[in-house]
């Protein structure tokens, strides 16, 4: 799915920090921002977020 906007936030749940990433998309091409829908993309633990960070960094470096 392609998102028009993404939102990242850090929350604490059960004493553990988690990173939540939500995506916002238009249900119809002519939809206004107020009509966008939210879809949870990922909910990561700190360890998972660090692993994703490392892998994304490697991939982006390969693109340069």
C-alpha cells in the first residue's frame, strides 16, 4: 500500500519503549486530508527498531 503521510511515535507499554508507525492514505484519489484513513504499519520494540535502522542504513548507502 502507498501512503500519503506516515507518522512515527514512541510509546511506553508494559515498561518497554515501542516505536509505532502509522500510515495515512486516501480512500479515493480525490479525498481531502480530513478523509484520510489511518493504517498501523509497524509496532516495534527498541531492539527491532535498532535492527531496522541498521538494515535501512545499509540499503540507503548501497543506493548512493
